[in-house]
């Protein structure tokens, strides 16, 4: 900021907490903060990583530019001898969906989690050095959610000691895998295993797709890109592939581990949700403090739009959710590490809970974040619709997260199965543990009464927790009782699936709230940091209570009067957060390069930069547009009838 006017300085001076300490809480530790800060600046200062031209490049140029960036990133990683942690941060801050996401995010984890030791020794060194580039080829044209319905076959031929991978139908073509279309040399392909004419379900196979000499597909393999996707620049930096046929090398692991990669990736997607959400919120918050509309008295300045209660009511719950998702993401990472260690010791007992938590939280956080990015665009008024706001691209890149790695509704139905199983076991020897431990107090939760009498009573974490637990327990038990009336449970499950999904959402919201409350029980240093986090936790919880009031009232978990008091408390919390809003988004420590938004600039110098940015559009290369002589002039001169169009 040297020599630059900080238009948001007054806002920063209002902060009532230690921003530097909050940056460390957000990062997770001082080590991660320092590392992220260093790598973010490295990326921001490198001209190869510029991204302000993405919206105007053609698909081919966009894609080639992504290849250039990925190659440059790898060069820098080698030159600077970056650790795995630093390298992954570097890719994060380059901020461009690319084949490397799938290579490092799915191909390598799939080999680590599912391949035998011998296979790992063969493939991992090659993958780590990027001497092979891999992708994750599960989804087919005909089946994505229904993994057991995949049609690709892998038939073992004992004579050659090989598997013959075959796509017997058009719908069995692998369709969607990122990186597959143009870049990957190898893939973990999911196929139905057949030996001695017998089927053994879906397994993963490492398949070489392209020659390592000239990049041509190997004989019998047809590969291409599936075509343009939603949004202009956005996700079109990625090649998503279609392929048929191939030969491969043997793999054999326990059935439960086949799904392990999905559990891992869903866990990373929850952390990514807090990044995407915080980024949108940072843009909308800074711009809301810069933007003024109405309210000028005697020729004075107009009101900052962030001071309107409606703006706060839309924006601050999103800010609170960004922090909430950060902390639940941290916890989920711990849960994943724990389940992985157990699996290595052949202990599968916590896998169902890990599956339910990763599936449910992936669904909850991505749905919320996609909606929130769009809300942030609207919070920025007309300028939010400009590509230079960064929000349209962020939305287009982010929104498929609601679909990939498991459609969000399909995933909530998995949570519902887990919940219904838990309810059905109540009263048996098997006591609910972990995130369903509250079900162990179901008798109390079915009849307890919320004690809130005045608005401030809602600031008690135990009060909030019990209201959320009662709501979820009552919704789950109610739907379980309805299910029990069906002679055929699967028929009942289909019929009641909307109610089941609602119970799952309630359960996942409870997890997020409870993990935020647990975070606040830790020792958190820094003036005012814990107080501010407490306010955000209350905003997150009370906003859900307000938005889902129907659930809380229909289950009798709270009274209408208590619902109204929660809303009064929310308004008061907004006023307390307001002076800290800019500092709370500064704590994300995003560089202007990473934010990629004129509206979210750190210095708040929005208008001159918007004006400057507009002139850079290729349409402004000439004053009179190309096409004037063919199409505009004849129109104006009434010569269209004679014109050759
Ligand atoms: C990549 C880096 C990440 C960073 C992201 C940011 C960058 C973005 C760039 C790119 C990212 C793009 C990545 C996208 C990658 C993909 O999309 S890969 C494809 C992912 N596909 C899916 O997720 C498919 C969704 N479908 C499923 O998960 C399942 O098949 C299903 C659970 C819906 C199937 O249901 P069903 O047929 O009823 O179950 P079964 O298969 O028969 O299994 C039954 C039992 O298995 C348990 N189970 C299911 N899944 C899991 C799991 N993942 N882990 C553990 N256990 C699982 C299930 O609960 C059943 O157990 P019980 O029998 O005990 O009830
Ligand atoms: C950008 C992007 C990247 C991707 N990358 C990869 C990749 O790298 N590798 C890979 O293998 N795949 C990848 N995929 C594929 C992705 O995993 C699937 O698209 C996803 O799992 C959803 O499956 P589907 O497309 O079959 O949806 P469908 O299952 O066809 O869903 C269609 C609709 O049906 C509903 N539905 C489906 N089943 C049920 C049910 N049982 N009950 C109620 N409703 C139901 C869904 O809710 C949805 O509304 C990617 C997809 C995208 C968009």
C-alpha cells in the first residue's frame, strides 16, 4: 500500500479486534499463515500468472494459457525446491481450474488409497515427478451418481495376465473426467471386474491412455474434449474428457476402499467452500463500504450501502458462514486423518460416519456457497455483473461443485440412510457416537423446552445447541416413524425422500454449529478475536434458525415468540459486527491478484479502476466497431434492401 491512498482506512481504523491474530486463526496456524502469505505474493508478482484477460480469450487460447501456467508453476516448484505443502499452495493461488487439480487431487490420492504397495512403488514416483499425468475416470455418459451402474468392463485374461478394459456401449464412454480430454497420459478407470465369467462389482484400474513419446492415444482408445461448459472463461480452462476402451495393469483392494478417494476429495471440497465463499464475501463487503446510495443531507455524503440493515441481513450471515465453514473444514480434515489411520489398521468402524459427514458437509457447504456467490453479485448491484468484479467467473467456476464429487441431493440421501440407521438402533446395545452422540439423549430432546425469554438469552451456546439438536432429533424420529409404516422400506425411502433430505440438512447444520461452538472453547489469543468469532457463530446459528423457522416451530423446538426474539438478537449482532466488517474480510489475507476483482480491491479505489478496466476491452480497440460498414451504415442510410448481408 506504499504511496497508495487507502479509501478503506477509516473502516480499518474502526476494528475492535487484532486483525493480525485473526489472520492466524483463519489460516489455521502461524506456520500456514506465513507460508500462504509468502506463496500468494510470489504468484501475484509473476506476470505469467496474470488472469485478468481470461474473460476475453478464445477457448483454445484459454486452454493453451492454462497449459503454460501449469508448466510454469511446475518449473517454479522445481527451481525453488518447494515442499508439497508450498507447491499445493502455489497451485491454489494460481487460481485456474486445470488438469493438475485432478492429477494431484484425485489421481495421486486414488493410487495412495487404493493401489497395492507394489503398484504404489511403480506409479507414485512417476506421478510425483509428473512423468505421467493422471486423471480420475469414473463417470460415464449414462451413469454418474449410480456408481454401481457403470457399464465399462474389466475382464481378466489369465492367458496374457492382463485386463481387457472395454466400453461396450455409447453410454459406457467415460464422460466428464477432468484432464482426460487433452492432457492426461494415464487414468484410474472404474470398471466392473469380470473374472472367469463372474462379476465382482466396480474396481479402479490404472490405464495408460496416451503414448509418452508423441501424446497420441494408444491403439483402441478414442479420446476428446466434451465441449464448452457453463460460463465463458471459467471452467473452460479444464479439458473434460470422453474416452473408450484400453488395456491395463492389475489392482485388487477391499471394497470399502474403492470409495475412499471420494471421501478424501469431499473433505477437501468443504475447505475449498470456505475459500470461495470468503472470496465472494470479501469483494461484496469491501464494495459495500465503498458504494454510497441515498441518504445525503444538506449536500453531505450519501450512506454507505453496508449501513443499510437489509444489506447487513444479506451479507453478514455469509461472512459468518465463511468462518463457520473454515472451522468445520478443519475438523473434517482431522476426522479424515483419523479414519485413514484406522483403515490402515483394518478398523472400518468409523467409515460410515466419515462417509456421512463428508457427503453431508460437502453438500451443505457447496450449495450454500454457490447461492452465496450469486447473492454477493447482487449485493454489488449492477457492477457485480461485470466480469471485472470477479464474481461471474467465480460463480461459473464454483457452481459445478454442487454436482461433481456427488450430486448434492444424492449425497444428502446417503446422510439420511445413516441417520435412519442411527435412529433404528436407538435403545439397542449400539450407542450413537461422534456427530450423532446427541441422539443418545433422544428422550430428553423429544420433550425439552427452549428456555429463551429475552433476546440476549439466545447468546448462550447451550441454548442454541439444544434447539438445533431438538429440531434434528424430532425431524429424524418423525420421518423414521413414517418410514416404519411402509411394508417395503425402499419404497418408503423413495416416497419420503424430500423429508429425509430436510432431516439431513438439519443434521449437517447442527454439525457446523457445534464445531463452531467447540472452536470457541479453545484458547484463542488476540485482543477481541474470540469475541468477534463468538458474534459470528451466533449470527451463523440464529440466521439458520430464522431461515428454517418452519422446522423449529413445526417440531415445537422453540415457540413463535422465541423465534421472533432470535431475529431481534440477530439485528443487534449485525450492529456489533458492522465496525469490524472490513477487518474481518482483511483477515482472509487475500492479495488483489487472488481476489481478481476491481470491486474488492484492498485500497477500495474502485471507480477509477473500473473505468480503466473498461477501456481494456477488445471491443474498445476501435471507436467505430468492426461491422459498421456492413450492418449499421446500410441500416441508418435505409440501404438494407440492397445490402448483401
Ligand atoms: C480434485 C481436487 C479437489 C479440489 C476441488 C477444487 C478444484 C476443482 C477442480 C476439479 C474438481 C473436480 C473433481 C470432480 C471429480 C468427480 O466428480 S469424480 C466422480 C465422483 N462421483 C460421485 O461422487 C458419484 C456419487 N455416487 C456415490 O457416491 C455412490 O455411488 C452412492 C453412494 C450414491 C451410491 O449409492 P448406492 O448404490 O446406494 O450404494 P453402494 O454403491 O451400493 O454402496 C452401499 C454402501 O457403501 C457405503 N458408501 C457409499 N459411498 C461411500 C463412501 N464414499 N465411503 C464409504 N462408504 C460409502 C454406503 O453408505 C452403503 O453402506 P451400507 O451398505 O452400510 O448402508
Ligand atoms: C465440472 C465437472 C467436473 C467433473 N469431473 C469429474 C471427474 O474428474 N471424474 C469423474 O469421474 N467425474 C467427474 N464429473 C462427473 C460428476 O461426478 C457427476 O456429474 C456427478 O457425480 C453427478 O452425476 P450425474 O451427472 O450422473 O447426475 P445424475 O445422477 O444424472 O443427476 C441428475 C438429477 O437426478 C437426481 N438424482 C439422481 N439420482 C437420484 C436419486 N437416487 N434420488 C433422487 N434424485 C436423484 C439428481 O439430484 C439430479 O437432480 C464432473 C462433473 C462436472 C460437472
